[in-house]
């Protein structure tokens, strides 16, 4: 049997609210991506390691942002899993 988490599409997951911790993780990821952009645009007189660090920061920031955006609060999942009284419907039939 599938769980609620498996039945939500990516589009639905992105539209639902995320937990407070992952909002902070998303902000850190966006900050890392911004710092990496600033490092990448610095003059070319800097050592090559700066470019490598910039690439690593961009990758880490992008992954943190994407993963945190796809998380869904347990309270929301519980509300989606439990139909209202007298109502029987599946999670994928939720109004969009």
C-alpha cells in the first residue's frame, strides 16, 4: 500500500506549506547560491581555488533549496490523509 508521501505529485508537494526548519534551510541554500555567484563574478586575478569553491557552494546551495522546498509538514500530510466526515476520496483527488 502506498503512503500519503508517495501519492503526492511534485507539483502538489511544492504548493503545500513546509516546516519551519526547512524554511531556514531554504534560506541558507539561497544565501550559499548568492555567495557562489558573487565569488564567480570576482576578477580573474584570484587563485583557481576560488572558482572551485564557488562551484561547490552553488551545488550545495541549489540542492539545499530544492530538497527543502519539496518537504511537507506532517500536519498537512495528516490532514490530507484523513478525509472529512462522510467523505471518501484519495489524496490525488484533492482540489488544486
